[in-house]
C-alpha cells in the first residue's frame, strides 16, 4: 500500500531478489530492462493505480508470482509530472498473488 500527499499515479514492478535496480523511468514503463525480467507490474495501464485523493492509501494486486520466492519491489509515484525516488522493499511470495 502506498499514499501520497497530493493526487497522482503510482507504478510498481516486481523483479527477482537481488536483480539490478531499475531507473524511475524503467519502473514507469514496466518493461524488462538490462537483462532483468519483470515478474509482475502494476500502474502502467491508464487508470490502473491512480491515487486521486491526497492522503488516502491505495494498493494494487499482482498475480503469477512463485510461491516461497523472494522478490524486490520497486515503487515510483508521479505527481505534477515528476517521478519520485523508487523504493526497494523485499517481498516474499506466500502464494500466486500479492497486494502491494
């Protein structure tokens, strides 16, 4: 879950644990980059991870992750046309779908 202090858009990608970090633009694009395969993504389709109300928490679900596998999740938010710094929490999948 994520929230912002102003309305905007969020994007995230899930990659293998320890994979090279993407740029903010690569997270926004949501495509494989530099030999790293994106395992799951959210926010790249219009309206998929909009955050229209400042201060509210929003989440997006992904499916297809392998059980008992560690992943890195990169989240980028965009408000007023600029991307913020991405974050890198580690996610351990306990099943085929996760909510971030």
